[in-house]
């Protein structure tokens, strides 16, 4: 199971290219072959998946029925804008313009890596999201994690 981790402040160049930090690049599995898939996140960010992880996710999405409206709707929203990105020799990826606009990605971005994904946030949106931290984070942790532990 892939366990990416870390928070990285990065820059987008004028062409919309992002350099994957070396410490993060080292965490990527060889099976990803230096390629990613990117799509819209559930919040105002984009999400990068190493290509081998995307294959698994796409497999789950493809199991959803086209005959059930909510499943069809989820597939459309989850997959809209999804694109394959290949790293160049300088460890750069070119972010699609529509996804840059969706997440309001300008020159300063933050990469938040966890599990099998890397969220790509505009620095302003990331800072805003963090400023809205729950007043009682420990209560949230107890609620979320106690349910998880009861299931597992």
C-alpha cells in the first residue's frame, strides 16, 4: 500500500509547469513510470495520483453502473478534467489550464501528499482551509477515528 507523505511549497512557472520535489519523487513507486493522472479534488484543489494508483481507482469507478443516476453523476464529476501527465527529464509536469483555473492555481502552490495521492492547492486556498481548522480537533479525531477503529 502506497503511503506518500509530506507538505511542500512549490512554484508553478509561467507555462503552468510544476517541479515534483526530489524528496517526494523518491517516494513514488517504480510502477508509476514517472506519470500521473490529475483530476478535480472534492475541495478546491486538484489531486495527482501516480498512474499505477489511478488504474486501481479507475477500475473502481468503472464498476459503477451507468443505469443508476447517482452513480452516473458521480462518475462524471469525479472524472471531469482527468488527464494523464508525464514527468519530463527535469521532474516537471504540465498542469492542464482548466484544472489550474478550477483550483485557482497561480505561481505559489502547496502539495499535500498522503496515502496514494498528492493534493495540489493554491497557497492562498490552502492557508484559508487550514485557518478553518475545527475548534476542537481532538473531538473530531475521536469521532472519525473511533468509528474507523470500530469498523476495523
